[in-house]
């Protein structure tokens, strides 16, 4: 049956939260046997299990701030979003934030601060962060804006509040674009989906700053495009090992090492895969596979979850998973409110 747009909105935000919550178990692990992943996920179906609800981390905490700010301000307002991040961090600093970003969040709390982008620019000796913290919270930009140019523009500014290195904010742009295209149903043609992302990122990475950052960091020219080409090559292979995915795409905390990886997880799991339960649908496969890569599992599963949720819709998420994750019900409500905002906008906005 066709997936309604409302179901895609709900699916995107709820699967993102679920990915973060279930992925927390393995964050930082080098080797994650698939058996352990399947055991962890099947444990969610056991209502008598004693370990209670799975807590969300910084990924969801910041994604909620983005969604709430876009809703309250009916669009992007950097002052409001910055204040929202700072307030959330001061209320719950123990959600597993990145080691560097906490300095930005403390500075954003100062009432004297006039340029809210300045603390991010001071990070890492003035180079700015290339972590995946901008990308992990980027999905709501795809739900708040209809026009692809707006999705690109505001995902970039939203990330720049904490990540001023182009590798950091362009990772957020790529993640928001992937959710945007998935929402339009573009994953029905996977090759076309990846080609569209490549041509969008060619425009994004033409930018002078992006080119000079890539040079300074000793990366290939157009680094995101280069990774997306590797995604395309891996999609064309008959079989792909987990080791190959990690060495070709990465599974780390840098946006470049995790956003293309999350996109690959979604594409790879559009079909049944050996080792993943045959009872699983595509969304369950995507989350399980993201965890099996190890490394930054909460964030890769959170980003892959948002893209996959926008494709499969809310009904693809098992109720037992949803009920086991802190913040999943609230994410569904935020998605409904964003859907209303999206529909209230003029078609050309
Ligand atoms: N922080 C974590 N995981 C660590 C363990 C948490 C543990 N569970 C706990 O509770 O203690 N996860 C979360 O952080 C990632 C998002 O990070 P974000 O927001 O990008 O932070 P930051 O600090 O800006 O960057 C992360 C690290 O990347 C390196 N880095 C970034 N830019 C750099 C630069 N220009 N030069 C050198 N290094 C740079 C640094 O090591 C940063 O600390 C998500 O995984 C989220 O789940
Ligand atoms: Mg996290
Ligand atoms: Mg993480």
C-alpha cells in the first residue's frame, strides 16, 4: 500500500529516536557480532525484561530542540535554536555529548552572546568541528521545508551553531537531503536516489571553503561526493562484507565517516540480507545492520533510521521497539505538528 506523507513524517522522527536508543548499547564497540545485535533487538519484544526503557542520547536531545524551535518560530531562528540547545544541555548534561561540543553549549547559554555562531567558530583552534553532531539532528529540516534549496540552506545554518567546519555542516546538509528525497518516495529507485544526492552534493561542495577545508584536512576533492560514489560502487557489488563497509565508508564520529555510511545502510537493507532475520522488514533490517557495523552506532542508526522511516513510514516500526524507547511517543507528536506546518506553507515555500 502507498505510504502516506503523514506516515513518512512520523516514521522519520520515530525511527531516528529508536535508532539512537537501541544503538546506544554498542556505541564505541569495535566488533559487534550480528548475534548480539539480534539478541538485543529481540529483547525489546520481551515485556517482562527487567532493564526498563532505553534512554535516548544527545542525538535525540538535540533533534528535539531543532524540531521544537522550527515549530515555535515557524521556521529557522538561530537565536531560538541556540538557546534551546543550551537550555537542554544545562538541564540534562549527561546524555553523552561530544567532548568538544559541550564548550559551545556552555557558551551559548550566556545572555551576553550576540553572535550565536561565534562559539562554534572557536572550536578546535578555529578550524571548527567536523563531528557528526550537526548531521545527527538534521532530519527535522527536511520536514519543515518543502523546497530543497531551503532544506539545504537551513540544515547548513542549523549545524553551524555547533559545527563550523564545512565537513561538519555539509554532513548535516547531506543527511537532510537524504531524508527529503526519501520523503518524496525517491528510494523506490535506489540508483536514481544516490545519483540525485551526488549531483546535489556536487553543488554544495563546489564552495570555496569546502574545497579549502578538504585540502587542509588532506581529503579527496569533493569528499562527500567521493564517498557517495563509493556507496554506489558497493551497491553494485554482489556481496559486501561489514569490514569492507567500514574500511570504504567508515563508522566513526566524524560526519564524513558516518553520514554516507548511514545512507549505505538504508540502501543495502532495501532487500533481505543474509544473517538478518527473514521476519524483519526493511526498517528493522536497516537498524539492525547499522548496529552491526559497530563504532558510532547510536548516531549511524539514528541517521539511517530517519532516512528509512521516511521511506517505510510509521507502521514499519514494531510497537515493541517504539514502546521500549524513551522519547519515541513525543517524536511522533513532533512529527504530526511538523506535518501541519509543512501543509500550512504555500506550495512554493
Ligand atoms: N560523544 C559521543 N560518544 C562518546 C561516548 C559517550 C558515552 N556514551 C558517554 O556517555 O560518555 N557521542 C555523541 O557525540 C557524537 C557527536 O559529536 P559532536 O556533537 O559532533 O561533538 P564534537 O565534540 O564537536 O565532535 C566530536 C569529536 O570529533 C573530533 N573532532 C571534531 N572536529 C575536530 C577537529 N576539527 N579536529 C580534531 N578533532 C575533531 C573530536 O574528538 C570531538 O570530540 C555522536 O556520536 C553522539 O552520539
Ligand atoms: Mg549519542
Ligand atoms: Mg554517537
